[in-house]
C-alpha cells in the first residue's frame, strides 16, 4: 500500500534494515494519519538517501518499519552556508525553512551589535524546522543549524578557504554582479534589521575572503534578503546553473 508520508528518522537505512519508531512518530503515523500495517513510507536520515519502508508493526505508542529499496541517493547541495542575524521567532523559523529548501548546507545564526532577538534562539527547535523542511521539499540532505555565536568571534575564526558574500543594505542603489567572484566554498551573510555597526563593517572589510554586494534598489527585510541572496547564489554558482 502506497503512502505520501515522508519521514526523517535518526537511524541507519539499508535493504532489510528494521527502523524503530519513537512514540511521537508512532502517534503521528498511527493515531493521526491512521496508517495500516503494510503501508509504504519514504524515509530519510540525512546520510543514506531516501528509502521506501513498509510498516510491519505499529500502534500509537511505538512501531517498526522495514526498508525495502532505495529510491534516491544522498543528494548533497552545493557548499554554501547561510549566516544571518536572527529576527522575530516566526521569521527566523521561516529563514531556516527556506534556507533548507534553497540548498544551504549549514545555517548559522549570529549575534551582531544591533541584533535584538538573540535571546529567542532555540537551536533544537530550529534544527527541527530544517528536518521538517527537508521532509516536505523532497530533499535527502538535512543542513546543520549551528549554535548562536557572536559575529565578531565568527569572523576571527573564519575558514581561510571559504568566501563570504556580505549582503549590505548600505550599498543600496549600487550595481553588483556575481559573475566575477571566485568559485569555491561560500557563505552568505545577512545582517540585522539595523544594519552592521562601524566596528563590524571594519572587521568584515579586513577579511580577505569577503565580498560586499547590494541586493537591489530597495532595502529588504532580513528574511526576504536571505531568500533573495540564496537564489542569486544558486543561480550563479549552485545546482540551478
């Protein structure tokens, strides 16, 4: 029996592999969705691709699935991180969701001098949003959501081989092109709603791997800027080419 249910599990996947269900997963599948024994689900774990798996036992307290066959290999997205200053709770969750759908491999919230919502960051919840987005968008790779860190500390330890694309609202009305930027690992930085401080601008400018751009003639909200920047990057350097 076929099902459209797609489920992330924290368990190895392989032919014949038995996969136990948590109480929460079992309650969702058998009490909410009311799936019968024999239903075939799609499973992902962020490592082993996507697998069809059959329900072999289940009730609202527990259950087990058996892997049948792989339907997709692991599809790792291009190597781009999204680094951003958190905003309101719902909008931060939106950024994580859309960054996952758009193919970020790592999502890094950073506290800047003008960040106002850092105390609302709950990494576990944001990671759950990334998992849910992967389940919904058909992906097989789940990006890591990093712990909140100070932007100044992140810059001090920035990897030498990773370029940084700074989306700077202070450059509105200036024209930029990504065509001449180097190919390689990248990160995109979206600043806070109040912009970067002078000290942060100086620190970012001093980073040899940094490139500042404008996202057009209008100042974008943080969540809009994140979607726009990832879209532009994917079009020029990613798997949309």
